[in-house]
């Protein structure tokens, strides 16, 4: 099955997903998507020092503005503690080299064109 969707996520969250340390992506919207999707590392990294310390990197040391991996979305659950939806992620895979889509990435899910 070909991958047709991408999700935009900021670094260092992308790196934590690819390392298997982040298994949920929190969003305000419910999703019915249950498939492997590309992970697009947004151009602007997150300003969250604890996450950067966790991976031992700083902003600018990880790729941004590119698709850097894939992950399966296997479920979506309401999270009372976070007060939003948690997309349950499994089986992350890092790409051997980043992909640069021709079209403009969107904040949530989008369909990259190569």
C-alpha cells in the first residue's frame, strides 16, 4: 500500500517519534485515519527545552522542512488529562534520506506531491 498522507509535526517531537519514545501525538481534532503516514518535520522547531534535552540536541541540529520518516496511526482516543485527542502511533521508520515535497505542507494531514 502506498503512503498518501503526511502529518506535520515539529522537531524535537519528530525525533522522539522516530526513536520510539513518543507514541502519541496530541491534536485538537479527531481522526479516523488508520494507516501509515509520512512524518513531515515542520520548518519551525518547538520551543520546549525538556524535549530537546531528552534527545541531547538543540534546535537547528535536526532536519526541518522535509519528510523524514513514516509511522502507523493505529487509534485515536480522547485524553482527559491533555484535554485533546491522542493519535496512537506504532512502528516508526526513519527514511534513509529526507523527501522534499513540491507542494506546501499544511498544519495537520496533507497529501504530499513529489
